[in-house]
C-alpha cells in the first residue's frame, strides 16, 4: 500500500536537505496535507513545495516536531527490515569500539532512529522511547532487537519525564524474557552493579566512559570529592588510580548503597566515604568544617531540560560551581559536566569564569570533551551533542 504525502511549505525543505531529520508543524502545507488526517506513528512520503519526494517520515501530528525522517529513500519505510539494518550498522560500530557488550547500542537521531535509545548490559537490553511517533512501532522494534542481539531479557524503560512533553504515559515493563533487578556491567576494565528494575532508577550513563578514564590521572595521591556520585562511576576509578581519599556526596541513599556495594566488589571500601543528603547542603557543611579537596568531580543531572529553564538552570550551575570552588585547595582541579542540551559549552565556560572571578580565583581550562563514541552526534542536530565535560585548574588570584 503506497504511503500518503506530507507536503512542505515553500523553502521549508532547507533543513532536511542540509541533513536534519526533524520537521516542525509550522513547516507543513496544511491546506494540501492537513495534519489532522494522520495518526501518531503513521508514515508518509515528505515532499517539498513542488512535490519532489525527500524521504519517509513517521508522524506525531499533535507535537511541535510533527515528523521525523527515517529514510531518504522512499522505497524504505520504517519496518522490521529497516530496523534490523540500522541495528546492524550501530552494532558494528560498538563492536569496533568495545571488547564486551556493555554500551549504548542505539542513540536516537545519532544512529538515524529518532526517539529510540537502547542500552546494552550484556544479555539484557534497556530500551527507551522518547518520541510519540515511535511508540506505535514497539512490536517491530522488539522483534528487530531480538533478531540482532538475541538478548535473554528486554526492558521498556519508558518512565522518563521527557515523555510527558510528547503526551506519552510513563511505564516500566519487561518486554521479553527475564530482567533482573540488578545487572552487572564492565566499563574500562572495572566491574559494577547497577539496579535497572526500579521506578526511581539510579541508572548508568555510558556517555562518560572515556571521560572517567581520563579523569583518573588527576586523582593520584590526591583527596577527591565526587559530587552527585551515583553508584560510584567516578569515585571507584579515582580510588583505584591511587586517590588518598574519596568522599562521595549524593542525595539518594539508594545510589550510595549501590556505590558501597561496588566499592566492595572492587575491594576499595576503605578509601571511600559517603555523605547522604541534599548536595548543596553537604557542600555548605563541608565548607563550614573548613574541609579542602585537591580534586572535585561534579556530574549533576540536567538543570536545563527546556529552553524556558535556561536562566534558572544557569543560575543553578553557577551556584554549584561556586560551592565546589570554595572547597578546592589553592591549586585544585575542578572536573565538571552537564547533560543539558541548552547549556552550551560557551555558557559552561562563561559560568565557570564568573564563579571563579566572584570568588577572586583564576581559572584555566585544561580539557574539554563530550560524550563517548557509542553516543554518536548528528552534525545537523545540535541537541544530539548534549554532554559537555570540562577540566579546570583553579588558582589563587595573584
């Protein structure tokens, strides 16, 4: 059965032709192709204003991003065959990068599968759908994953707040086989346990894999503070690299329980200390006690999830940076990152500079980086470069 057409307005095809994958509702010629004739998940052949086919899209007709391109060949619509093809291409990259099956297998637009993310924990796959247009295709997504990866268990991890913006319900559901409450993973030759079958999930972010390995060089023989420590992904490599002490601050008791379990797993419990509670309050308490650290690593959750939150989010980062800089020794290293796509690298650096100058300190940027290679970026879509990582040296003003 042939696909219906979705006609664009005049000149609205520029972004698609330049490589982008998204179409906004105000770019549609709704007189010729009304959006209300489509259902969520429907596929169509997108055409420029002259009727020239540009590719196949899947639709979320009620959303601002009303369509996402899945193929530039109009003969290849989103079906199991296309999904298997894209999965095999994605898998070939990860197998080139890593010796063991622990990585992000699909990174949405970066792997040309918009709104779909798949993390692999050995034989267990954790799948997130963030775009409404992908939700109706769950069955063939699962079939393709089973064919390519042959997992023993698949979990739908569809409980992220971002689904609210797409009008999707949140749920956590075993899609196939058996999924344990905890999974074991291997990263940079270290073993960790992390819970995945819980509503308030700690989660594991593979995107910092290379940054965590690089950061260890600054921790040798130094006192380290890990802020928003999670399950120990920064603290444990730091301790094993030879840090004299690592203090871990997190608001989640569940996260710190996982951290202590991972410390025992890697036989480094004596080096680690934990501080449970509101992170900023913990930092204030450390300052009141006149504590000092040679290295501070801050890996907070995204403070800016939407454009309208930019001002308040930047203020949040500034406050965090100032709290951390106050706790650094005279020649200290501050390692920070942000997962906010709307907090640019330039904004991060200007906020760091403002925080340092407010405290009468000088700052040097030593390194900057982004997400690891199993989170490929789409060069036409800046939002896919969401992770910013910066290493700073903080010096006295002289």
